[in-house]
C-alpha cells in the first residue's frame, strides 16, 4: 500500500506545532551553513544536543554537526538500540 502523504500532512505535519518545530530545525540548518559547519551534499545533519521539544534552543552551543547515520541512529535513549551500540556481531 503506498504512503498517503496528503493524509499524513493533514493529520500530523500540517499542525501548527509541527510547522513551528520544522521551521526551528530549518533555521538551525541555515545558521550552520552560514557558519560553514555543513554544506549541501556534505552528508552531515545539524543535531540539537538538547532537543527543541525538551526546551533546547537554536544557539550554536546547543547544535552540532553529525553524520547523517549517527544522528538518525541516535534515539535519545527512548528504546531501541542503546547509544553507542553497533550492528557488529560479537
């Protein structure tokens, strides 16, 4: 079954809170590009050390450049693989 993007936007991504959070992430990315920390196609994400939802901010002290794979694999300790774990067999 194909993904229904229109329904997703209507039920989640289009909500005012989500729009505000997306705008904050885009602002952080733009600031990092301007500072030369990341660039388009660099394979880097801008990570918030303390997430915006938990009272974090877009200050340079709260953001860092991380590889896409490291940033998206980090679930903030909310289940799944623990931080620092790998997929390597022992």
